[in-house]
């Protein structure tokens, strides 16, 4: 079995898991496909981002949205603008990231 066939099978399984809302399985399969270079479509990076979100992987969620935007932008798709707008509220200002993750100390 060729690598392309294996990558295609993994991607089909990942999409099926995503469609079933099996977030952990979808994340694992999409991440495996991305690691081997089998993930190139912006829509699949969006699916990876959503699966990362639902499994509590904020950093992976943001990274996948960035890759989705880059893939759409490289392809000249107008969807790239929507992706960047959807990502913007996650970390609107770089300094807010530390405020969101660090609890305040009560006096």
C-alpha cells in the first residue's frame, strides 16, 4: 500500500470521525495526517482546529486556524478573510493571552 493511499485513508477516517463528533479520534487522525504532510486543504485544517478546540488543545486550535488561513490565502480563496475574522477574537491582543490563562490574585 502506497503512502498516498495510507494518507488518504487516514484523512477519510478523520473526516468520518469529525462528522460523528468523535473529537478525540478526529483530532488524532487529522494531526497524524498533518504531521505527514497529508493535510493541505484549508477545510481539513478547519476541522483539525475544531477537533483541537473540543479536546481542550488551545495552542493546536490556534495553530490549525493559522494553517487554514494560510492554505486558503495561498490558494487565493476569499474564505481566508472569514478565517482570520473567526480567529481574531481568540487572542485579540498578545498581552491578553497571559491575562486569560493566569488567575488573578485576590487581595
